C-alpha cells in the first residue's frame, strides 16, 4: 500500500503541496498524473481570500492510504465524495469507521483540528470536491443566517465545539456536481464554472444548516473513534433489540448525556433513530434476496408486527414491502 501524507492549510499553495505529495505534471491549476499509483487529475483553485477548493478525478492503480495533517485549526473543510462501487474507507488514527461512496456517506464537514485518513482500494474511481474555508469567514456567513446567529459564537468556539459531521449531500448539491462534470476541461471558462460550483455548494450547505440539527459540543479524536466504534456495535446488533442508550454509553465509559450529544453530533441522528434506520435498511436487503417472506424478515429483525414493519417501510421507501418485492 502506498502512503501519501500531504500537509494542508487553507492559505497554502496547494498546487505545490499536492504535486510534491502525489507526483504528476503541473499545468496551470492542474496536476496531471499517470504513474504506478494513480491516473487522473487534481485541480486546485484559490476561490478568494481564505477559500481554496480542490477537485480530484482519479483512478487508483494500487491501494493508497491518504493521511491529511495540519498544524493549525483555522479552517473547516467541506468534502463531497463520489466513488464507484468500491467505497472509500474513512478513518481516524488508522481505525476504519465508515464507508464513503454513492450508497453511503458522501458528504462530510470537519475542523482542521481533526486529521482525516482514507484507505482507497485499487481500481477505485474517485471524484471528490474539497472546499477549505477559513473558520472566521465561515462564522461570518453563518452569523448572517437568522436561525443560526444565536449559536454561531459557540459553534466556532474551539474550547466548546468541534465541527464534524458525516452525512449525505443534498439532492441539489448532487445535481450541481453532476451538471459541472459535463463541462469540458478545455472550456475557456472552466475556472469560472468551477468557482460558480464552489459558491453554489457553500450556499447550499448554509441553506441546509437551517434544516439540520446542530449540536454544540467538543469532540476530540478519542471521542470520534469511540462513537464510531459504537456505531459498528449497533450495526452488528441490528437483528436484535435496541440495547438502550444507557448501555451504549456505559460501554464507552461515558455519561448518557455526553454519549447522546456526541452521537447526534457526529452522525446527524440520535442513537435510536440510527439503529432503526439501519434495521429498516437490513430489512430491505433481506427482502431483495427473494429468500425470505415479509413475515420471516419481521421475525428475524425483531419487529413487533408485520404491519409495523410494513408501515415503517412505506414511510421510508414509498412502497409497501410486498410491492417492493414485486418490483425486483
């Protein structure tokens, strides 16, 4: 496995940083590579003072471990991911936590105080857009949102809060990126198209803040690892009953209140809702095999009744379980 460790900061010359880390030929704002590790391009563009954006469109020829490090907690990164069926493993301190890809998390926001690490498997085609915004500038943007102004100070207080979230990008963000990908790199206005995309993605993120639950709290790397370990435990327990927040918190030697705050902050869902959402996803997967009846799935996953499973399935997927099976 190749290990690549670029050092990053919002105000650095990213072309120089990346070209040294990954190799390739620098051509204006492009780094074009075709070596034993990858084939493709990285496009780096300073958008304005305190905002830099990077686009990656690559095919990896071998397993690669990216370790992004920095020495300043002065900016926030917005990361939009797109990969083929080979999902990207996202981790902190070399512990696998989540899958990034078209069917899993495909958006994250993280303080620069958190070192981000990715394991990318050979054969992965990745298209990623990273936007690095100075914390004070992002704070100014958010303070101008009436619904967010009252928490903006605590949100950006390094002593009180760590900005971190794994999520799905909004449908509008996905459409914006898909539309941009149709623009030829030979287009004379490619830079303007990319700047427009970056501003539009920032705007959409700010819009979505009005609908997302924002949890204020400090999350250090140890907390981050602990919560994601708890998520893996819940996934392993998905065919049983929800263990209860008290038990989950005790496993991590946390208070119940701290556990609930951190879990919601990092995943965007309460522990109970996360468990039920993934239980329903498991039900869908089992039904898709064609090997189980709805009753068998209901019993296996410990639903209180077939009718309750059917109700939840219809609310989430728009069709009843039987209709879903008939569509396969």
